[in-house]
């Protein structure tokens, strides 16, 4: 084989190896950035107490009256002690990611103690509704409806735990962080 061909093969091999190493480094950095962005998204935009405009822990949420997809009435004064209220949107990536966990957790609860408020103003809410309706009371509404206003919801997902009468016990961006949402 000609010496210049050997040199070209070696040069192409080294260039390919360097390109592969560079690609692996970029992929690693992108994964780190994805984790940082996800953490920032969770802190800034997911209904944590610091970004919450509604009642504070211990306060009573505002009055509301709504009808579920099953035609049942839900209101602040009708909520049983320890009710978990989840505000979700079909367009919310965090909502879609937490949907299986929420549905599995709710399946082990009294359906009357789980209220899911699904943003109906967003894209088709059918998937959220069909997944949650067997295990939770589901209200389709948007963030300007009386339920969302009563809780001061500004972003999705947001999870609340309330006592009988609507006293706010906890609010979190993940169901697993609520006292009621932890595995028994």
C-alpha cells in the first residue's frame, strides 16, 4: 500500500475518533443541562409555595362550586379531610410524566378524596380524563375557573392536600412530595 494512502487512512481514523469523543462530550453536557433545566422548571414554574399566589399553608382556600365529568357536584365545603387536588394540563410535560404515578396512587385511595382539575382550554384533555376518571373526581376547566382561582393556581402541575372545609395542608409540584401522596 502506498505511504500516502496509509497516512490518509490514519488521518481519517484519528479524525473520526476525535469526532466521536467530541460527540460523546456534547451528549454528556446536554444531559447535564437537561437535568438543570428540569430542576429549574420544577422550582420556577410548577406551583411551589414561593411562586404560589393563592392561600398559604393553614389558610382556607377560596369558595368554589363545580361539576365533575360524571355530573357530581364538588365544592370547598364538600371536600373530605385529606383530599388531594391535582391541577393538570394536557400540554404540560410534567403533568404527562406524573400521570401514571398519580393514577396509580389514586387507585389505592377513596375516589372522593382525589380531585383532578384538568385544563380544558388546552389541547384535547381526553387522555388525562380517561386515565383519571376511574380513580378520581375530574373537573374540566381552565385556570380562570372558580376552582383554580380558589387555589390560586398559576402553573401545572400543582398538587394540594386539604383538610375538611378547605384548609390547606400542603402544596407541591409532585404528587409524591405531598404527605398523602407518599407510599404507605
